[in-house]
């Protein structure tokens, strides 16, 4: 999963908070996977191990700590998947621009790095169930959170040309949209009072809120619009590798049911974005 330098710096700067904060502000993950899927353990004979590929450049999902060890939400999730299906597990980091090709060349069995579920990628890869959706959300200053009504949000900062700007134009056309070059600039405009609210990617906004909870917070509900905001995060496997995909899907259902998926989410995202 790629990220701009500004966001990498922001997330790295609050890494200690992400690891140590009490997760009272976060809510459990919505149930994205079909709870009836893969209730019977798949035949794991063709899956003696799962070789996960990832990247090391996108905290808090997958990155290296000060000792050079791979850590993050995706890293913990990959390990728990292997534990759940009782198979050996390896996790290897690749540069983002090489990771998909490495999977296609059978250097691994699965890629857990936020590869987009695009038609182009669908020609080479199959995908697991979605384990983390990426909604859009409003952010306002603290005084405006209670009683917030999206249709009366006033002047709303948004990244110009984004799917979130498109959402506002389609579904809340009465709002005044104020375009910015990136989300950070839009959030800062909201913080300083230049605009009344921000609307955009909830996950990126949560990263920013880790440093700005004294002034601001999420307001209103989370908006799930896969056709606009993307399907969410799923694990890629080479096309046709059904045994590995089925094992991963079964594990995701089990990890949600037994609370592990929520536990990992609350650990790595103390300011939840749902």
C-alpha cells in the first residue's frame, strides 16, 4: 500500500502513541466478511505453509521498527492467519514496485500490502474477503461534533478531484466544497477555522487525529461507498490458488468471530475510523 511522504512522516511521528495509547476511542471493525463463509475447515493438505509477501513502507500496517523487525497490523494479521489454520508462516518484505511481480512469479503465496482490487490486478490475482474497509468521514472541531448534521456542515474542506469530493457533489450538493491539494492541507484548514468541516478518507484522518484530539474529532457516521472509495483491504493470491485463498478466508471469519481481528485493530488504530 503506497503513501505520500507527508503521511509517512505523520504516522511515524505518532508511532509511540499508536503502540502505547489506550484504545478507548476506537470501535470494533464492522463485519465485512460473510460470517457463513468457510465454516468448515478447508482441506489444508495442499497448504503446508503460507509465504506472505508485504512491504516495509506503510506504518501502521507494515513497516520496520527501530531494530529492523517487520511489525504492524498486516504483519500481526498474517501471523494470526497462519496460527488459525495451523500452518507454517513466513513473511518477506519487498519494495512496493516489485511486490506484485514477486507474487506473480511465485516468490510467495499471498501478498498482504493493500494491493488494489482493480480489474487489471484481477487478471493476475484473486483476492480474499475484505478485512478492512476504508470509509469516508467528516471531521470537525470539537465544539461542532455534538449535534452534527452533514447536510448543514457548511464549508467543507476536501482534496480537490478526489472520490470524496465526488461523493459530496452527488449526495450533499448543498454544501460548499473547498478544494485543497491534499488531505493534510484540508485538515489544517478545518483545524484553524478556515472551513467548517473536513470530509475524506477516514483512515488518513485518524492518523492526523492522533496528534489533534484536543481540537478535533470525527463527526457523524462512516460512509461506506466501495464504488467510490475503493473496496477496502484484501489479501492477494495468484489467480487460481484456491487452497490458499480459501484457507485465508476461513481464518478471517474465525479471527473476527473470536475477537482477534478487533483486538488487532484496537491495538494499531487507537483512534478508530469507523
